[in-house]
């Protein structure tokens, strides 16, 4: 299965930004606190990277969530976190899913 970590905290982040500034057409936001299941995609070559992200989402929504003691928390948004692991010949990123106990 995929690696999963559970965290309960608030995140303050910017997306597609550099040095605290957003690029044209993007925005900055604060992700609210709460419990998140964080899944890391498998390392993938550039040609397979998008498919690995799709496959990880599918596994989260169709396998992990239904079999877990949690459900998707619709009051908050899921997000994808791209960092330095998202660059290079092999790439990886994290999918952060808001959850709450059933």
C-alpha cells in the first residue's frame, strides 16, 4: 500500500510561489487546521508521474478511505503538496486529504 501519515495541524502555505510571492494567475491561501491523511506518491519517472498521481488518488478514494475508520471531511479542501521532490528525473509529491472519524 501507499505510505500514509495522519496529522492534525494548520498549514500556512503558498502554491506556485517563490520567496513569498505568488506568480501571475495564482494565489496564496491558508489551509485550515484539522486531521489530514497524507499520502506520498511512489517515485516515478517524468513520463509516468501524472499517472502515479492519478493512481494514488484512486487508491485513496476507492481503497483506503472505505476501509479506514475515517471519512472525507467535506468542510475542508484536499490539496497536493509539491516540493523539491517534484524536480528531477524521478519525482514524488504528497496528497493531503482532510478526514474526520466516522
